[in-house]
């Protein structure tokens, strides 16, 4: 520190203000400190002299001081001089009696070295604050007691709650089912463990819709390496998850009929057949082939044929049980997967119900057609290969074709099935 800096630092100005921050008295040393005459400042709210970027910290210090009479509060910031420039000032503020609120303040210049440090810290703080607000994700900091220390604007848009003091209140919109996982993630990071991409769901209080977010956490430590808190990043991935679901649906659903497509049907059947036999004793499949479908295409065109297939899919979905699934293997062939079927007789009952649903007259726009189908049913209580079970149902379906229209045949009832 230079001699000039030392002399500047010893210059002290005494000021009094009322509870609103209005200057009520100031000594003559203010002329040397800031260039103002006392008469120019008395009656002026001191906030008018403070740099706009420093106003928030000045108000915060003022409120803290007012809430704790007798305790001095130190604030550093820029005061405007009479020449229009800005001077870094350290003010020590104290209010002794809240019943007669008079604030006693002493003002001193901040030395050049201190100003450089303050400016650097302020610039870094401002950069980090603006960077956090520019992030497309929610950012927050907590201490070891799970008190909120910092949040950016994006976080409040995501969680739907304003800035509050505690983690529980700030994240009150997390759905009940995901709260244990959220609590576990907080406990893990405060135990100095890394937390990456934990999926949690939040409920929008305005619409009650659910949003899907990814949470990542990193521990913060003090000078001795002890965990003092954590910083978290919350990313709203709802649109991404919805797109993923839509792509998965498109990959597994027949675009014309909205039934499962062939690949998804085979995958589902394999999963069903691998289930525990003790809990779900049997599985049935019904292989469905429409009767007289080719003449419909030949007479009315493929668009009319497509309308008929859509009508068939709708009727099958209405006829099956809640646990059954309808798949389209291709063309006019459908396969209904029926888990938890206790016996072959129950399987044939399901087939009869499907046949009845397809025994109807359908308007396809250009005319009406008499709809019917040949159905082959296969049932097993063993972990049979999916292709083998479908082959049995296919054999039974062809037996129905030979027996006449709108027939249902159980594979077990065929003698020496040979195709």
C-alpha cells in the first residue's frame, strides 16, 4: 500500500441516516472523501449515491442490520462523487435502538489493492450469475443442512416454485413415487459421491401434467476437504422422452391398424412364454386369417381393403381380454397373444369369441362386405418356442379353412397335423 493509499484509508466520514436510509447528518470530511458538501446530501436517500450494480447488496446489508440492532454490518461498494465518477467505499453501519431508529455509519475509502480484489470477485460473480441464467437447465446450490444457497431463473421455470429456503420446499413438485430416489441422490452427494442423470418426474401445479427431468449432483468441499454442500443441475427432458416413446411406438406398431407389428408381436410372445409357469400356467395364441379378403381388394381396390383391415383390428381389440394383445403378422393375418390361459378349453372359448366379433357386415365406403375369419388356436403350459406355438396355430387355422368359413380349430384336436 502506498503512502497516499494509507492516508486515504485513514480518512473517515461519520454519517447518520433514518430507517429509510435518508441522510440526516454528515461531517465536513465528506468533501474530501466524495467531493459533496454536507448541505448537498442531507435529506437525500443514500441509495441514490450507490452504483446500480451495488444496490442489491447494499439493500441486503441494510435489511440485515435493521433486523439485528446493536450489531455492526460492513458493506463495500461504489459511491458516486460530486464529479460524476465512482469511488469504492467501505461503510460500517449500526443501529443501536430499534424504537428510535438512527443508523450510524462511518465511511472510508477502500485501498487500491482491495478494490482490485473486490472488482475481480464481483466480475467473476457476475459472470457466473449470467452464465447460470443462460444455461438451458436449472442450477442450484445447497449447503450441508440442505438449505438453498443459490438458484438460477431456469430452475424455477422447471420446478414451478419460486425461490424458497429449503430443498423440500423448492422441489415440492416431485411426484411421490420419485421422491425416495431424489432423497437418496441428495444423501449420496452429501456423502461426497457423484450423482449422474437420475430421472425424476415433476408435476406441473398449473396443469397437473408430469414433466421428466434428469438430475446430476456434485459435492462442494471447504478448505479442509469436508463436504460443505452440493451443486445440482436439473434438465427438462420431457420432449426428448416423448419423442423416444413415439419412436418406440412407431417401431413396434403397425401403421395401418395400430396393432403390434410382426417383430413386436414375436418379441412379446417370447416374453410371455418365458414367464413363471407357477404364476401364469398357460399361454394361448389365436392365428386369424380373413375369409374372402382377396376378392375385396380385387373388386373395390386396396384402399377399401385397408379400411376393412382397420375395422377388423378394432373388432379384435374390443373382443380380447384386458391382458391380451393383438398383432398383425402381415396382409390379412392377425395373431392374438393370450397370457394366463388355464386350459385348452379356455383357449378355444377365446377363439370362439374372436370369431363371433368378426362375423359381421362391414361398410367399406364403396359397398358392404360380409366379414368372417378362419381361426386356429394353440395352447401350451410349457415354455415352448414362439415359432413352434405360432406354427401350431397356423396349422389349426388351415384346418379351419378346410372345414369351412368362420371356423375355429384347436391344434390339440387335430389328428396327425400335417400341412
